[in-house]
């Protein structure tokens, strides 16, 4: 079968491999679409602490059931919740399994969806709503990240939002907030292509390198600052702005994964009595909400900027690591 394999730092390759066989409790899925995630880029850079080559990448994917599901018939269109939980640690046994102490992911700790076929535990399979395309189905995982951040952050309709980062997660957060009733959403981003995409989707934009972010936000809020600020960028330079532009007693939501310790102005946080919420992945309920949300809001699919053939394995990663003139890059398997 066709696969895209991580073979070492800065090395992904198109390879033919034997198709996997479903064991007991597993479902064999014929892959349709699979997206490149920030975690995949971290693996590609050789910086992920768990991913080991050779590895079939991919944890954002959709496809159709071939065999193995006890309820859903062959041909059912599905996506996959990639979280693999131990089920025995304290978080797992107290209803917080998304922060399992031994959490693993399909496509990171075992072969994932960047192959023509993939096997996954039955409990991880989620049927797609009828109105959701297979391409859009591969977006449910990042939308679930956004849903979790918005729900955990305590967003209240009517509050003003600033989002740092116009990548997949940033734009998913923006669109999720809009679906929840947010009318005032501003996206901050240095990349012209991504900034243009945010504008095309109807959001107010601020160029992170050309505009005065603080002045723009304060001017738009009559000097008060934003009610909520979401960090989807994960860049140390962003942290300097977070506490500056949020209002007194405002909320900061950290979604991005910082690879190294970074400085945050805690004194300013104290003086303004800010709330800072850290979030990680999503719950099973968030994942289902994301699927239902996508069925009602097909415009999420506009985040997809490139759909490539598996043979273009290297090109997909180059699009996201060189000029970054793409948002969501996917591969489509036959």
C-alpha cells in the first residue's frame, strides 16, 4: 500500500508497505484524506520526544470502514479520535482521560493515517455526519482542539476576542467562536498568506510585524483591551503581548505547545488580575461536538489550502516549513 513515512529528521518519504491486518477489537479503515499537523512538523524536525522512525505519520484523517467494526457496516464514512488512553491512571479513572498520564496518539506512538489503510481501536472510530465530506472529516480533530479550548476557556457570547496565529488551530478557534456567537474576532499573524485567509473568512486582522498590535487592540476596544486572548502561535514574542492587550480581569487561553520554557509577565498578570487557562487536546465529548459543528458549518472546509497526492510527501512538509504559504495541507489517498 502507499504510505508516507517519517525516516529521520527532515526526512519523509513515499513508500510502499504491506497493508495492516486488523486484530481483535480493531477496525481496518481505507484512508481518504489526512492532514499535516503541527505535531507532524515537530516529528519532521526530529524534535518529538516519542516518535521513532520509521513511522507512518498522521492523526488527522478520514476514510471508510473495510472490516472489523461490530456496529458500523463496511463502507461507513468515518474519522478517528487518535487519543490512546491507558484507562488506569488517576485522570483516566476520574473522567479526565484526555490528560491521561500515559497518553499516546495514533500517528505518533504507532502508525497513523498517512497510509492507504490503517488499523485503529474500535472505540476510537467516529462516524461522519452525512453532510460532512471526507476532506472535511479530516478536520474534525483540529476543530475538537478548538472546541475544547473555547469550552474550557469559558467564552461568553458578546465578548471580544483576539487570536494569535492564523494556522489551522487559530482559524479553527476563530470559526468555532463565531459559531458560538462571537461577532468581534481579531486574528494576529505575521504571514501574509495566512493573514489573507483569515480576512477571506471574515475576521479582522492585524499584521504581527507591520502593525502596532497593542495600539490596534486598545483603539478597537476604547482602551479597555480584549475580553479573551487565545495563543495559538506558541512563539515567545507573543507572550509579551498577551498580558498587554487583554483587559483587566480578562482571560488568556494557551493552546499552543511551547517547546521551551518562555517568560510571561506575571507582575502585569497580577496587577490586572488576569486568568490564564492552559488546555490540552480534547475530551470525547469535544470530539463529537466538533463533528456536529462541522455538519452545521461547512465553511470550516475553507481552511484547507492544499490537497496533494501521497507521492508528493516531501512537498507537503516543505509547504509548511519553508514559506508557510499554506494553512491546512492534506494528502488524498486513492
